[in-house]
C-alpha cells in the first residue's frame, strides 16, 4: 500500500483513501476481513485474485518487492444508525466578517480553486495536499484560537457567496492558506466516518481544538493530519509527491 493511500478500519468496513487522486474505496465485511489479513502480512495473497486486481487497477495497491505490514488506522465508529442518522458539519450560515478578513478569505478561496484547476482532475487532491504541506512549512508560530476562528468565519462567509464549490475541503484548505499568508499555522485534518461512510475536512488549533465545528465532527476519525506539531499517532503527515 503506497504512502499516499490511507486505510481506516471501522471493524465492519475498511475505507481506503487515495490522497493523490481523491479516490475512495469502501470494502464491505468479507473484503474488509481479507484486507485486514493482507495488511497484517504485508502481502496481497490473502486478498484473492479478483480483489487484488481491482485494488491494483484503482492504484490503491502497487507492486512492491519488500514485505512489511500495511498501516491500518483504527477508526472509531458511532452507534449503528443503519444510515438513518447524519452528522451535520459546518453547514450553518456563517456570521458576517470584516471587509479586510473577507478580502483575505476570498483570495485564499481563489488560490484553492486555482490549485484544483491547474492540471489533471485526477491529481487535484494531491495538489491540494502538497500546497498545504508547503504552506505549513512557512509558518513562524501557531495561530491563536481567536485568529483561527476569525479566519474560518471569514472563509465561510466568503464561500457562502462563492459561485464555485466551497465545501469543507475548499474551506479548510483556504483557512490554512489564509493563515499561512500571515506566517501562522493550524492543523489541517481530513477524516472519515461510517454508517454511512462519509468524509469531512476541518482545521484545529495547536491544542487539538476543532475550529468552528459542531460536536458532530467528533464522529470523524482523522486519517490525514497536516501540521508541524500534530498529535496524530497513526501515520506521518508527509505524503510522497
């Protein structure tokens, strides 16, 4: 399993996320169990020929000469709702922001849109991840909770009227870029939740507090966390370009 692919294990389902292409693949119980065994062995033979061929074709596995276990992130699962319970995340109308903050927020959203649009659509997620890694590397200090909150509020206010897509991925990435322009840093988190499988992106302050997020964001297990001093223990935040 290449470094740019992450696997979250919810027990009843394993979710694979490719942070280059943005592809997501869910493995249901039988396939999830085979993947679990293969991950422990670091070899593909427990998958069976059909599943192995599908994962190779999707780029979620690659041929390799060395044998070592594949990293599975232990994901927390909420009480089963059989798909009847949704967890809202950042969907309420944002508060007004000052003209100065709105200007910076609009510029950051345009920058994210430009990164997505420049090049192949299949590699857009990878370009965003690399842009965030680069932006984080320029920071001189962590943003305070107030600085982070003002920035996220401004991004959401600008995104509310944006003619383009301004969902959690774009908003959280824009918040990172906007703060990085002032040499400030936050942690960028991308996580997955189950029942039904869904994803969300958000930012945290240095102490791990989610910025401008409802309690329901706790339903998401962080799969990729980018930030110089993050406390995510499952995998490093660096992805090979």
